[in-house]
């Protein structure tokens, strides 16, 4: 599908934490590749890819029906994937986070909505096409998660922008 909207569900990184991690990243020696814009920092729960706009109503309904507990998310492990994605991940993912992602993915499957079926591995991407893991101690990001959101990934003249279409309390 070339039309439609590129969508994903995610936890937004709160502005103060996004500012902190961006300052840390900007303090590093320059890397090749692309950093994720401060306003775009997030933890993906489920990546849907292109979806018809007509599906938005059912996505809102299924997301609104999910029930979980607020939890603290602590991202303290810096990782570099073979594909050059530099990310922060929890050393111990909270059970409530896994429950939220699993519940969401099950609801999507039940509604017949396609999504990326890779096993859920919570992380916050900082950099793409990096060629080295920065030296030194990993920074730590932590916040109380009480909302998740549906995002529209848009290509703009200023680069990709993630716009929140709706969000829900957890
Ligand atoms: P992200 O790193 O910005 O969260 C489609 O695969 C998108 O889903 C990727 O661009 C990535 O975006 C996210 N993703 C990839 N692998 C994942 C995984 N194992 N668990 C959760 N999200 C993943």
C-alpha cells in the first residue's frame, strides 16, 4: 500500500527526559549516521506500517479497551545492534510493560490488523547507522509511564516527524 498512514503505537519519552538524553548524545564525539530528533524519542509497542485512514476508528477503540497498571520504566543499558541502531533498553523490562505490548498485539491480531511480528524488545532508539558504541558509562533514563499513544510517522521537509493522533491513560 503506498497511500494510507504509517502508524505505530508507542510510549512517548517525556520532554524533560528527552532533553536530558539529547544533551548527552550531543556531548559525544560525532558519529556518522542519523540521530533521532528530540521530539521523536519513543519506545515502540507495535509497529503497524501503512494502514488505511478508515482503520483509525477501530484502532482507537481497541487501544481504549486495554487495561494495565502504570509502571516505572528505567532504561539503563546502551546497546548497538548489528544494523547500527544505538538504543537504550531496560536490563529488566517491567511486567506491566510486557503485558501492555502483548495485550495490544493480541488485540491487533484479533482485529485483523497487520503489524511487525518481531518479538517485542523494548528500547528507545537514539541513533541509526552508528558505527560504534560510545565509550563510558551508559546514561540512565527513567520515568513513570502512565500513557501510551498512536503515532503517525510523516515525512516533512524538516525530516520525519511523529505526530500523536490519540493517547490513552494506562
Ligand atoms: P524504533 O527503533 O524507532 O522503535 C519497525 O520494525 C519498527 O519497529 C522499527 O523501525 C523499530 O523502530 C521498531 N522495532 C524494531 N524491532 C523491534 C522490536 N524487537 N521490538 C519493538 N520494536 C521494534
